[in-house]
């Protein structure tokens, strides 16, 4: 078969095949080099969603905090301490004989617990500082009897937050309920009983006003209890409370440790009369 000759491949067809194989070879070599890119393409949508979710939650939380703060300002008289106000749900302990660090027979530990939350001590007064521009924000005006800090103490006006006085009044009632223990160490009770009575009545009246001002409309339910002829109220109820410890922390950061001897009249002070100040009965303390 000397006449046999191999059929020559069509050059055009061979070239086409080469061109068809090139993309596959190119993809194979490229795929080995770009596995990181493929992983990125696979995971970047999830990463983007995670970032978007994080941003959205941050915006929602900020909006919630802003709305909460706006409501607090709208429903409260102005105070610089409003910036510390946050709310949390608390279930009151309404059990009749439930133990508490604030209740029970007199003890040093109980006295210390009450002294802490009253924001004062016997040798120091711990006011905060406000400016004249703050007065109108809570219904007051500049007057010649206002107490100011001395310039060397930073200037500004003496102020405090009311919860301290309200808790002081409640503690007065607590101590009065153990008068056999506390009476002998209370100079007003021993030497000025009429003024002591006025002080107690003042505290009762302050607490009444605070409670009625807040008018808690929380709900009490009742349960039938063995041995009782009528349903008994469940006082362990849920409340939305201002976080006292946050307010207390704000107060501690802003209070000024001012020894009593640093509290002096500054400038052209014109004293207010006891009657104008609502302390006319203080004369009973001095006269007795």
C-alpha cells in the first residue's frame, strides 16, 4: 500500500480547536490563582448583610434612646440630671415581711444604707452646680437671696436633686417609727418637740405631694388566700422605673464636696425672710 498517505489535517480546523481549548486552559490556570476571589464573591453578600444589619440596629437603638430621652424631657421638669435617666422594668417586692437592706430594727448597716441614698452627710453638704441661665428652665428667677458658690470654688448657683430630700423625709418617718432608739440622739426631739413634730408633718406632706404628683396607675390583682375572707392584693407588681443607680452615679460625678464653712454669702445678698422662704416655724427651733 505504497500509495497510502496520511490525510492532512485541515489547518483551519486545527486552529479552531486550539482556540476552543484556550479559554478552558485559561480558566483552569486562572481559577487556581483566584480561589480567594471566588471565596470573596461567595461570602461578601453575607458580610454586606451583616454590616447593614449592624448599622440598622445602631440606628434603631439610637432612635429609641433619642425618643426615650425626648419623652423624659417632655414629662419632666428641667434638670441637668435628666441626661442620666434611663428606664427599666422592676418587679416590686411586696411581701409583707420580705427582708431588705432598708428595713428592720435599727442597725448601723441600715442607717448607712439610708444615709447613702439621701445624698448628704452630717458634716458636708453635697450640692451640684447650675448657672443663672438654668433658672427659667424649671420655673425660677434670679433673686438677691440666691446662694452662690464663691469664685474660688468655681462660681455658679447651689442646687441639688429632689430625690435626696424625698428619701430624707421617708427616713425621718422610719426613724420616728423607732423613736425609742433614735429619739434620744435627736436634739430637736429632746429639746424642741414642737419643732420636731412640724418637721415630721412637713415630711409627710412632701411625700404625699410626690406620690400624688406621680399618681401610679399600675394595676393590683387579688388572690384568694387560705384563712382570709376576702381576696388579698398582690403588691409584687411590675413597674417601669427610673434607674436610681444611674441617677446616683450622675450625682456622684457632679456633686461638689463643700465643707459647711465654705457656704458663705457671696456678693450683695439680700436675705429672704423666714416667712417668704416657708420656714417661719424655724423660730420654734430657736426659741425652745
